[in-house]
C-alpha cells in the first residue's frame, strides 16, 4: 500500500514535543532561568509564540521562546549563507600517454596553467595502454616535468602514484586557500 509523500521530521522539537521535565528558557523579555516544561510552554503561549528546543544535549535542555516559522526561516537563511561562502573546488584532468611528444606536452602545460590561474586543481594522468606499462618510469618523469613546469602557478598536492594502468598526480593552485 503506497502512501502520499511523508513530511520530513522537524529538526527542532517544539512545545508539547519537548520531552525534558525541566528546561532553561531564553528569549526576548524573558528572565533566563530553569523552568518546569509545563510552565515554560504556558509562558510561550501567553506571548503567542512557540517554545523551541535549540540545544537538546545541554543539561537542562535550552529552549527559546520565538515564532517558530520565523525561527525556521532564519535558520534556513543562515545555512544558505554558509553554503554560499563554502569554496567549491573544481578538478580538471589532463591525460598523457607515456610517449607524449614535446609539442603536445607544452600544449597541455598551457591549459593546466590556465586552470590553475582560475583556481582549479589539476589532475595529471598518464594512461598506460597495453604493454606500455613497462615504461612506468617514463610516465613518472613526464609527470614530474609537468609539475616542474607549473611550479610558479601551483604546488603538488599528491606525488605521482600508480593505480592500475594509470599514474596520476594532483596539483593545486597556489592562490587557493585551504
């Protein structure tokens, strides 16, 4: 039997959903103190507001007398701001073969320079197809030469590492903040 969409559970307990027998009450124009739950709920109702449990792990739990819908809106707004401030790191991949010639190498080096200037991370990968796996050291030399060519724009975050038929390294932009 299918039901309609379930409403997600509220992140905060409000009013009668608060299970603690005593709570510390905070809010505007309220004496901060520990009150029995029934008295705290009555105080909130007298002001036409809700009692919201904001810190359930405290001893006793901390509750705030606020308009719950306004409180939820403020919390959502804060989360959005935090998310907007979080830096998004872009990872660009550049692939080589173990026998990449000088012109192709320089062409890919220029692209990597531009990616690093934009603040992206660059993952340089040497792909060993078929029997070319016997040239592992060529791949490593190629990657180290690549890192050396990008020295002024970025620094190596992960040294060349062989994973199956691929050898890869990661270079991060010098201007990027940790």
